[in-house]
């Protein structure tokens, strides 16, 4: 009887320690999201995406505010923040999150945060150009595969 009580107590302490560690990871994840300026990044992304959509489809311009309201409700940082915290807390330990936070507080880390959107955009442009430059090769590969599938 006494041993089972000790085991139960031990299990409860382990479980409580896990909850405590999880809460610490979530706190560190929230600090990281704030340090990275995710709220501003989300707002700018929504604005950019919406403007691109409106340029590509001008007939949507009368619905701009409706779309902004929708994105604010479902795609804003505040609406996604709890899930984003969980994503980071699940991906990294509390210690790792602390180390990442410490890095982002350095001048190099701060520069990384500042330049990351620009670097990602340049990378995306590069990838898009690479695909465009080689579209004929892709079309030929698809055509060859289609012919191969016909003969099977």
C-alpha cells in the first residue's frame, strides 16, 4: 500500500514537472514570436497578399474591406498566436527557445530578423525565375511521362 502511494506521488510529480516545462516553453515561444516581430510580419503579409490579389483581379476591389475584415478575423496574428506558440513550443525545448531568444537579442540576431523577409522574398523570386527559365524542360518531361503512361 505504501509503495503504491509513493509511485502515485512520483507519477504526479513527473506530470506536474511536464506541465511546468510545457508552460515555460510556451512562455519562451511567446517571447520569441514577439522578438521576431511576428505581429507586424503578419499584418504586412496580409496587406501584401491582399494588394497582389486586388492587382491580379481588380473586380475584387469593391470587396477589399470585406476581405480585410475576414483576414483580420481568421489570419491575424492575434487569432493565430495561441497556435503559433504551440507550434514553436512543440518544435523546441524551453532551453532551445531561450537560446534562440538570446541570439535574436544580439546585433546579428536583430539583423537576421530585419533582413529575413527580404531574403525570403529574394529566394522566392529566384525560385520562380528558375522555374520560368526551365518551363520548356518541365513541359517536355510531362509530355514524355504522358506518352509513357499511354503505352502502359
